[in-house]
């Protein structure tokens, strides 16, 4: 089983959602394997049904599976951890407080486990209270360097920075990118990324010197009628990535 994602030029791996197993295969082919295909735990009524279905997905795309929460829903944290224990995917999306549980249940260090932190309106400061209980309390705001250190303590691989609102939080994103580069931590920009702003966002992370970047591009490239991610748009994202890394 392949546990390590395929990064283009060892720097960038896309993350997009699949609307079906056939769509997952088309996405994976369009990205030439440089993609993590998201399947949301929120779409399943039980862990068992999710595990069975996600194993089928994984078999079709060389395990390039990203187990998702569903819009960062903290109520899905425990389910994501248990699914990931059984499926052993390449990528796990987690709220900040769910990182240690996912890593412990995975029982290995190869799978990428991100931790969700959010913009605060102040560059250099991030919100880490994204868990089931903490998200219902006053915002827990800390320096980005502290958040990274805590994620490392818990066995996390990367910062999932969400919701960015596209370019709305760009100054804050720049500070996060610089901190990730300085502390040798991976970065996953998420929220409002589309074909128009993708290059700008990716360029910022590359210029900062982030070692590995996993941009999440979701609703902007999903066909509203079918619910499938458009493979042609995935190919466009890969082309932009190749241009920046040429």
C-alpha cells in the first residue's frame, strides 16, 4: 500500500474532492498522480460503510485518498480518526485537537495528518480552537509558531489554513507561509481557492520557501449539476503548478 503522496517536483500536491469513484479515477489521471482525492466522512452514516467505500476508492487511485471531515466539521473528528485507522490513507484532514488521536491510531508516520487552524484578522496570530468543544468557546488565539510547535508535538505533518476566503486573508497567509518555511512544516491553504487565484496563493508559499504545499481546491471546480470535480480544471491546476516549478 502506498502511504506517501506524490508531489510534483517534490513540492506540490493538489487536493480536490471526488463526486464518485469514476470521478476519482479521472481526477487522479488528470493530475498525473500528483493529487490527493478527498472523500468526506460526513457523507456516511457509519464508520463501517465509510471504510468499505473508501477502500474501494483507494484501490482505484493507488491509495491517493484524503479522508475529509466535511467543511472542517469538528463533529467528524473521531469518525475521521477511526476510518483512517482502518483504511490507512495517504492523507487525513483533522481539526487541531484531533491530530494526536489520528496519528496514534494510524500507528505510522508516513500518512500526512494536517491540523486545522484559522485566520484571526491579525497576521502572525491563528485560531487553534477548532475541535468539537473548543470551537464552541472563546477563540483560542496563539502565534503561528506556537501552533506549529503544538502540531509537531501531536504528530502532525502540516497546517491546514482554513477558511482563507481566497485572497481575503492573504497577508495572514503570507505570515503562515513564512513560519512554515522557517520551522520546516508543510502547508495546506484551503478555502475559496479557484483557477484565478491559485497561482497567486501557490506562488506566495513557494516564495516563502515552504518545503511541501498541498492546496485544496474544492467548490470552484465542482460541476454543480453532477457534483463531480471537473478533470479539465484539475489538468489546468497541474499546468499552473508545472509553470511555477519549471
